[in-house]
C-alpha cells in the first residue's frame, strides 16, 4: 500500500494544511464519525452505547468562572 516515506509526506502535508491546533479536533470528529457508522451498521440504539466526554472538555468547563 504506502511506504513509510509516503505516509510521512502525507502527514506533514496534513499538518501544514490544518495546523497543530486543528488536528486533534479532526481526529476526534473522525473517531465519532466512525463510531456512528459502526453503530448504524450494527443497528444499535443510542441507549446501548455510552459515550464518555473527553477529559479536555471537562477541564475547559472547570476553568470557566461562574456567572
């Protein structure tokens, strides 16, 4: 399929196009999309799978001062 050199070039191009801050968001949304696709293929309900929030989102909420 792809060699190490080709994969390295592709990863560098992705990093240049989207930037370091955007990559984790893209990976997270890709993972959620794959999870949703698998759930749809298996015919599972939303109640059967519990998705836990990531620790990063929890930390962001804790740092916000109360209004």
